[in-house]
């Protein structure tokens, strides 16, 4: 994407009512006005809040919002030029139960209060295969602890990925930490028992993976 196109998208994001862009100091100094008040101040209802972390173009967040009008969805990503597409689509389709938060996922517990989130989706994250990059892996112990700080009791996490490495790493970690695995499969399109919300939504890149025969894996779990 050219720099002019990026700048245009950034400018449009500034005008979108469904895009929230706190600065780092707001979050770290605990002055972010929506923390603990997302439903009260933004969505104006008391529906469960669901996050998509590393939402990319926002396709999954938008599709989940379309399928689940009685839940509120927030796509989280630091790359605003990417989720511009999802934000624009949501506005065009009058979807009021989806928003986009531009921030680093490392700061997620500064954007949400304890127990404020009911579900987390992690869709096709970078598996960060090199050993030195494990601190950026979105299902490592540090990230799981951050998620636990904002998840409601009985809150669930979904991991959908094309990476067998990420699938195996996460399963091993969850078993080792004795977290509750509710569902796991290494090929969700190769079974009749995959949850509908996993197979009924396909991102642009997921369709490409499937076209070349790549398997899509999925885990649903709770943190103990």
C-alpha cells in the first residue's frame, strides 16, 4: 500500500465514529475514558463484549457482528490502515455493535477493566516461530495473564490459525498450565463437529490458504 493511500485511510479513520485511537500515555496513565465503560459510554447497552486481537482488515469482527447482533465486538490492531476496511464496511452496513481500537495488544489490560470482556478471538496471528520472538506470540504466558485480567469469569478464548506450529505450541502450553480446553481440532474443515462461527466466516487470506490445501486449526479454551 502506498504512503498516500495510508495517509488517506488514517485521515478517514479520524472521522469514523467506530474507530477509537487512544494514545499510549492515556492508557498507561489510566486516563482512557472508555476503560470499564465501553458498554455504558460507547455501545449504550449491556451486551457481552468480544475482542478480536490482531484483527487485520477487520473481516472477522464485522462478520461476527453481523451474525451476533446481541453481542458487542471490538477489533484491536495497531495498524489502522488495515482495519480501515472493516470500519468502513461496518459504517456502510449500519453495524452499531462493532468498533475498532487502535492500540498495541501488549496494552490491552489498560484499555479494558477487570471482567469487562466475555470472549477473545485470536485469528491467524503471526506464529513468531523464531525462539527469540516468543515474547510476541499472542498465546504465550504473559499474554494469557493479560487476557485473564480483563476476561469475565467463564470467559473464553478462541484461537484460529493456519499454523500447525502455533496450534501445537498453544495446546502444549494450555495442557502444561492446566487451563480448560473446550474444543480443539487440527483441521476444522475436515470435521463435521466444528463450531459454526469457526467455519462460516472466512477471511481473504483464509480462503487463499484453503485453496492451496492448507489446514485451518482451532482451539477454544478457558483460563483457570
